[in-house]
């Protein structure tokens, strides 16, 4: 049964959460902005252009910053709410009336569960959609400057690399593709002076439109066309458009993947990570597995962090509100150091990926249960 006090406590929690989150986001943006103010100034366009670029840049970066602060914000909001209840003597009368502590803070636990769900939802539905915008350089809002690219492996077996790229045109300078041996098709290499990526459904250079998955239009140099053209017969994913020009169909590799480098999958949803785990790619299999299991355990670790913080605050009702919050932050730092250490062990192959993700739960789970159970009722 929901009472007036429950609604008041829940409202106080959401208000604290809004204040804490806006303060953390503002502080992060201000520090990052003034640290990189010179880079934003090189974007050009005058004062108005720089302001538009700054606003547009951080409007997307806010989602990434929130992804990093979701659990600490929920912890601090819960700690502030309980501490202010103690400071204003709102907790003692309810305990004197025989109401258990766990019943008093039930609205805070419900509010924490709601706010903790924002992190995984943002990670699954928002970050994958704006992954391309998150890569916009501070000094290149239009994407006209050349950038360094990394190699990428397509599920079709083709390994592609590029010397440099231009994001606005999705153009790669010096494009290299290695096709695996797959009888009757031999292993061979293709070197193109430039390549342009065409997404699915666009009007590409291929008759009938760009196939599903998208592809690359390749323009070979004059010397390459005469001396080292692709060997016949061509594999099914490579077709000749005209002399010196070819179209390479890919399943996953697009310009964004090459520009993100080896960590392109960090913004992928759980479904995509699960698909990647089904492929035989030993070079990144361990990292993808660790990331997948970390996504699964994220709600649990967030809940443990909040419960442990509340237990610390409730252990001493006479402690000052800011001291209690500082102690919670100290536990939060300790907790996240354990998370990062476990992730490192999994990425390097020292422990199995599932164990690296569940290790913080196994370490802090019993501690949290004991600490929360010892709270005075």
C-alpha cells in the first residue's frame, strides 16, 4: 500500500537524482569543453559556427557521458535522500512508530530500480543509433578532414584496410582488400586508389541498387588496372562495374566500422554482440565475450552498488550528509576499480569471460547482503 510518506520520499529521491545527474553532466561538459576549447575553435565558421558545433557535439555526447555516470548518479541520489531524512529527523519518528527501516526506504529502492534501468536502456537503444555522431571530431564538424582508419574483418572473410578516410564522403584513400582462398576462388589482394561506401538502399554504381548490407565502390589506379587486376573468376561478393572499377559487397564493414577501429563493437547492442560471438574471430572473441557478459551483469552490479551505499549511510544516523555521501563515493571508486580489474583480466585471457563479468558480483554480493542485513531496524 502506497502512503503519503512513500510518495514524498519517492519524490525527494527523483528530485535528488535530477539534481545530482544535472550537476555531474554539467561538470563533465564544462571541464571537457574548456580542456578542448582550442580544438573547437579550429572548426571554423566564426563564433556562431563554433557555438553551433559545441551544442551539436555535446547533444550527442550527453548520452555517452550518462552511460558512464548512470550508476554513480543513482547511488548519490539514494545516499542524499536518506541522509537528508536523517538530518531532518524524518527517519527517527517512523522507526519509533515501529516501521522497519527497510519499509521506510522502500520508495528509494523502487526509485533506484527505475533510474538504474536508464543505463542499460540507453546502452541498448540510444548509443547504437548515434554511434556515428559520437565519433565526430571536435575540430571537424563537417567531416571533411582526412582521418586515420583501422582495418576491419567482414563475416564474408574479406579483410579490408585503408590509409585514410573522409567521413563526409565515406571515402577511403588507398583501400586494400584481401580475399580468402575459397575454391574455386583463389586467395588474392585488391588495391584501389580510392573506395566509397554505399549504404543499403542507396543509388550505387551497381545495376539494381546496392545489395543488403551495403558495399564499396572501388576505383583501381591505372597501373593496378593494367598489371594486377583481380583474378578471374571473381568471388560472388566482388563484381566488375567497368574497366578499373569494381563493387565489393560487405555484410558488416562500413565506413563507421573502419573509422571506429578495433573497438567498433563497444556501442553495439546485446543482440549484435551475441551474433559476433557466434563467429570464428579469435582475435577479438575474448573482448566481445567479456563485454557481452558485462552487459548482462550491469543491472546486478548497479543494484549492489546502491544497496551497499545505503547500508553505509544507515550504519551511522549521526554522520553528516556530505560525509556520508563522500564515504559512498569512496566505496563507488573501490567498486569500479574492481570492475575495471576484472574486465582487464577477462580481456587479457587470464580468466574466463563469464567469470570476469561475474567476479565483482561474487566479491561484493556477500558483503552487500551482510552490510544491508546489519542495518538497524
